[in-house]
């Protein structure tokens, strides 16, 4: 089977979701801005990757690749919507595959995050007209080849989102044009974002797979590092969320390390794939902080996990031996991105450094409280943690049900 994939954004931690499909012909297309000197090495075990700029239109892309399936990890960009329309005309099933944990669309926090992204895209879009033209050549070519209602639909989507950009409300307005033929979701809680924003009804096939990236994780680690604190770091500073900037990030990192050392613990840090701040470098050089690669996190058992909002927090929170402390210490007050984890009973929120220090000291009490909720947390947020999520993704993409109309039984773990 030939499968065309878009939305892996040059990240090995996302590409790994297709590890169990490497015996099929995989093809990848991404924005040129996502590709770099590491791209060839990242994709070499999966399949060729090209830029949207390499194709004059969605039809030209489909003519060259001749896919049996199209897999979208995002379904909001103009190029992805154009590809979805062209594939629909050819009766090629388009599958949406989840790529991470997002808050429910109706929450105030998700709306604030969406508004920040809209502002950033508006600035980027109107300050570089040459890049704007080069990136939109595929879209313009697709508009020329689409006909009838498909062209009208894409023009309406372009008109609505070009100036207003894809905020929560106009994403709902355009759900019909963006909605995929089937959805592969990690879990019920993670699916709710797309269920709301894409207005997915019972007629659309939905299959819960678990999280393929977390297949190496087990509920109980073979060994636990004593007095350890693992930070799953974020990219708030370079993403501009919650008022973050580099100066605040530097002070935040320094204070975090001080509080951990004050209680006699060792800080380990797993950085975000897109973080380029280098704030931890001097502490690593001084041997006060140990860095953990994303591929190594599952090989160690950490006593305390901390962070804000990251998909990687989910399997760590599910493990039998961990205590999760979420850090809601931001330049702008009032943010609470980790609320779903706290509401699930498997995280203790810290809104100040004093609260964080107290949580470190009382972690044994918090551990007992959180442990009681882990059994309920796993099916809702992870679906399962059995090492077979990659197999379920493979079966769902290849399964003939994607060519049928009507609902299927969601969430089979067999």
C-alpha cells in the first residue's frame, strides 16, 4: 500500500508513529521551513520527503505519489485542505492521525493559546511577501485545478482564514471542508479537541489506538533513580505563550534548579524538540543538571515528574512509582494549562515557587493520593499502555473500514 503523510514536521518523535508501517511505501510532504540539514537522516528509514514547493498543485502531488491513503497530522493549513479536497474527488481515504495532547477546544486556556498562535501567524504572514508567494504557490495551483463546489469551498476557506486566521470559532465554521474520512485518536480525552473543533458526529469512523511514541513505556520501571526530579520542559518562551520570553525563562530555570537542590534532589531535564534557548547549558557544564534524551526517558525510573503541559507527561504520570507536580508559574497570571491532569487527580499544581518547594517536601503524601487515581487515568488519557499502539495505528490505516461509510466500533484494543 502507498501512503502519503503530511504533518510530521521533521520530528523523529512524531515519525516513530509510522515505525510499524515501514514495510509499506511511505511518502512525506512538508513545508520547506520544517526541513533542515537533519531531514535526510530523520526520514531515511521511513521514506522520501519533499516540500509542498516541489508540486504545482494537489492533483500533481496525487498524480506523482498515487497514494492509497492520505494521512494528515494537521488539517488546518491551506495546502492540507486543498489536498483533502483533491483526494476526496478521487475517493482516496483521508485519515487524521493525532500528534499530541491539546486542551479541549471549549476551554478558556485553549482559546488563549489559539489567539497567541493567530497573532504570530498574522505577523509572519504579512511581513514576508516573497515567502508568502512561494508557500502559497501550491494552493494557487490547486485552486486552478479544482472545479465546482470544491473550488468554491476552498475559496471560502481561504477568505475566512486568511485574514482572521484559524481561531477556534472559524475552525468550527469550516469543519465540513476540513473533516477527514476517519480519525485515529490516542484516547477519549485527547480526541475531544478534534471532536469539538471538527464537529465529528457518529457517522465518522473513530479508532482509539493509544500513543505509539509511548510503546516503550511500562507501568512499572525496572529501576528507580533515588532522589530524582525529571522536568519535561516546554517551548513557551520561543512560542510566546503566557507572556514568556527568554529573560523570564532564564530566571525560571535558575529558580527551579535551586528549589530542587534545596531539598537534596537531582534535576534531570528533557527539553522540548523545538527549544533552542540553551538555558540549561551552564548548569549541565557545572554538572548540576543531567539532560535526558527523549529516547531514553522510558529507560529510567524517576520519582518526581514536573512540567506544565506536554504529551510526554501522560505515560510518566501513569507509572506506579511517580508523583507529578505541574508548574503553572508564568509571567501572565491566571493560566492553568494542566487543569485536565489536576482534575483527573494525578497532578499537584504549583502556582508559586513556595508551593513547588512544599510539594517537593510532601511528595510522599501526594504520591499516595495520586496513585489511587492512576487506574482511571490510563483508559481516559492513554487508552492503554501495552506497547501495541503502533500496531493499532498500522491496522487502522490499512484496514478496509476506511473505505466504507458509517461508524465502526471505536476503541478496540485487540
